[in-house]
C-alpha cells in the first residue's frame, strides 16, 4: 500500500502544479487517473499523501504566486474527476459500514499503531507498525531487525535527514519553505498519539479523536504520511546539491548521496523487499485450479464454506496473506479470517463453528446443518496450510474427524492434490500432546477436499413462518442446539433478543419452539485470534 502511494505521490504534486499554472482539465484528469490506478487499497493513505498538493497550494497563495480564486478553481477541477473515479471503492466502504461489522474497531488499535511512530523513525522513512510485526515463524519483514538493531545502519539512515535539514539552514532557495513544511508537517502528523501513555498535548487530542470516533480511527495509522517526509527530504537534498556552481562538486555530492542511499538499503540487498515468509509463487498449484473448476460446476445457487479458518492464508507452497479461493471461483464463498467480514449474525455463526474446529471440540454431525443455515452447498477442507504458523488444526486429525466416519448430511469428498506429508517447518517443530496422540499410520489428507452437502438450502429461499424456532442465545447457542439434535438447518430461526413483545407474541401464536441457551452473555471478545477468543462471563456494570 505504501509503495503504491509513494509511486503516485510525486505525480500528484507535479500535476497539481501544472494544473494551477496551465488551467484547463487535462492535468486534473491525469491526476484522477493516478488516483484510479492506486486508489481503493487504503483511503487513509490517499488522504495522507494528499496533504502535499494542498500544502503546495497554500504556500504559493501565501507567497502571492497564486490567487485564491485560481487556487479554488484548481482544487475544484481536481476534485470533480478524482471523486468520480473513487466512487467504486467509496460505495463498497459505505455499504460495509452500514450492514457489516465495525471493521475499524476490530483491527489494530491506536495503541498498536502509535507504538512505533517515533519521530526519529519517521525521518528515517519507516515508523509503520507493520514494519516491526511478526508471527511464530519470524518477522513479517526480514529487514526490520537490521534497521532497529544494527548501529552502523542506524547512523547511516540518520545521515540522510541530518544532511537535508542542515541544508535548510545554509541555502537560499525559492521552494525551501514548501519542502521544509513537508518534513515538519509530515512528522507532526506521523507522530500521532506517540507515546501512547504520555503523548504531547497535540498527541492527546489526536488520541481522543482516533479512539472515540470512526472517522478518527480511520486515520490511526499516521505513519502512512511518511511519503510526504521522504519527498521533503529529497527535495532539500537535491536543492543543496545543485547550489554549487562547480560541476565537479555537484557530481561528487550527488554521488555521495546516492552511495549513502545504496548503503542504507543494505538489508534490502540481502533479503529483498519481502520476507521469505511472505513469498508465494506466481501461479497457484494446479490442483487448486481443478478444485475451483469443480466448485463452479455446481453453480452459484449455494455458497462454498471453507474450513478451517486461518488468521492469514499461509499455504505450505507460499504465503498469499488472503485466501485464494474467492479469486479462483465465481461462486459465493464463506471463510473465517482474523479480520471478520460480513453481517454480525453470519460472522458470529461462522465463528461459533470454526472455533470448535480450531479447538478440536466440534461435533462433525453439526457440519451439514450449519452449512444449510449458511446456504453452503459444498464444504471445502484445505489441508495444505502452514498450520504451525497460526496454530490452526493439524491436517491428519481434522481429516479423521471429517472422514472416520463420514459426517451425516455430507457426501463422499472429491479430492484434489497430493496426499504428501504436510510437516511443520524445521524452525518451529511441533512435538506436543496433539502430535503424540496421532497414530503413526494415520493417513495424510489430500491437499483439497470438497464435501457436498445433502439437501442444501439455496441462498435465495423462503422459510415457513408457522412453527419457527425462537432461540435465546447467539451463534454458539445455534451450534449447541444442532449438536443436541434440536435443529437440522432448515428451520426459520429467530433470536429472542431481536424480537419485541409484539413479535414474540406473534411467534408464540404461530406455535414457536423455544430454545433457551446461556451463550448470549456479557463477555469480552478479541478479534486477533481464532481460538481462545472470549473472556469470562461478566456481571452487570
């Protein structure tokens, strides 16, 4: 995301300058095309780097080089096509915000994002919390430890901002104020709420704004403003180099800066831009293509339910971060990830089933009824994950639960891919009670298996209103009732908490079956894990 924003950053500033000088619609439309090609990945990134063009207009107006009337006209001509090409992703965000879960509240917190937004790291071109993250197999980016721990590299990366800021004090340049403001304003914004437990007065205002409103929370990752700082430093360095009248001095200074940049990229030369744990082949394995074709042959009347869930999609053959199935098929798909997506009821029911799968406590007889409630006609079992990475279920144990015996309501699976051993990485061997209780001769499952659901319920369907099921509880209560044999996935189920007195009386007159569970109780839930994700029951208040 940040790389895309940086590529488009200088183009946006340059096109803003040309639009103000030349007028017309050509440059504003080109500006919008830049937004179109990089937009939609992260709205906050686009808005953060948009500060630079706005700052340029402010500076030239303040210096008298552009009238306010011309400035407003330039902004208007840029805004019209830019908003037009952004409607496609803005509409998706709006829809998700209205009917889905509050995603911003369920992802990284202000404390998480501000923990690494130090002004010193921002000036070095880093400071994004993701840069410092990792999982059980190591850091997400292999280069991060070098930039944090190697003293000589820390010194050389500080040399760039020191030289650039030093140049401000000794040179006279028409655009010095603008590029200096990029560095100063970018750093002030990038710091945000850091340090979280003792922020500055400005940081406290931002922390309150980000923590208490959805609009503020959208801008919690303030380090995305780093491209502004980088452009400011680059402009100041370039101007300082060009100040000398002697060509030899300019060439030598430019060479020294280039050499310094090359040295600063030493960890990148060693590891590449991505960690080895974030790499994937250009093409997915052929067995996934064949499985996708088989899924699409069933039509789109029902969904595909993919199990088990995973924090992120790390396959034994490569890490794609997002699951590949939705990109390979045209059929609707359901799967559980660290980031919950969908309406609250669907997410809750899917989590109730998958949590049992993750913890090895699910009753296979519940698979088909839950699939019918989710309008899933096929259950996809994937056994080629790096299960040790996020502690997802062991393939052999899960395969045994799915096939020995075959759960009622599921037909024999169609399998794809090899049944080769899927062993944990040597750096994280798994020798625990789960592994020790697995028989040595237990078969390794095929990479992908498709289990058809008997009597599936289509996505678009009707249900009889007489004799509904009124259930006190949540998704956990539904799965409990299924495991107790009270539901088969075809009934009309209504949560009692969603019914007012009139609706409840109507349901009782229609001979409703009442199911009481203790699952919809007050307890905390964290969304950063797929297991052990609920707290103890809390009392009122």
